[in-house]
C-alpha cells in the first residue's frame, strides 16, 4: 500500500531504490556507498539509541553487517515538495546472528536535485 500525493508509484519506486542502496551497502560492507546515501545531519533512532552519519558508516569498519535482507509492505508518503517518508518491514540476517530479525523502519528522505538523500531513520523491533 502506498500513501502519497501525486505520482504514488513513482515516489514509492524512487524511495525503495534509495533505501535498497543503503541495505546493499550494509550487505557489501561498502562504507563509501553508505556515506553517499546519508546526509551530513543524518539521525538514526535505533533500539540501542541514537546514531549520526559517522556511527552509521563506522559499523562497516569490520565488513558487512547484513548477510541477507528482504523489504516488504512498503509505503511512501510525501511530506512536502522535497521530503518524503518510506515505511516498511525489514526481515534480515546478520553475518554472526543465529536467527533472522524483523524491524519496522521509517526513513525520511530529502530531494536534492534529481536524487534523494536520507536525513532520518527509525527502526522498531517487531513484537515477538
């Protein structure tokens, strides 16, 4: 389901591609690609606290942090002419994890010219 003003399918497709670029960077351990997707003022709100851009990128110092992921139930909503939020379910496995994890994620993206940059993300663990 997508909720947005204007071109709903286009916004959803654009933001999904941007979000997958972040997940793919975590999958490959690609700090440069991760950095390119995040604004300098990026704020992450996670179960273990707050994170800025440097900490998000820093998690890749020892290589990939994800070994597999699937995003589902994606929803996009415009928050104005140059901002939008993408919310979804993420099922993923960590390289050293014994089991899959599930988070509900909401990411706010800001349009910069013809592209988007991630300015905020919040992960909420799924209830057991």
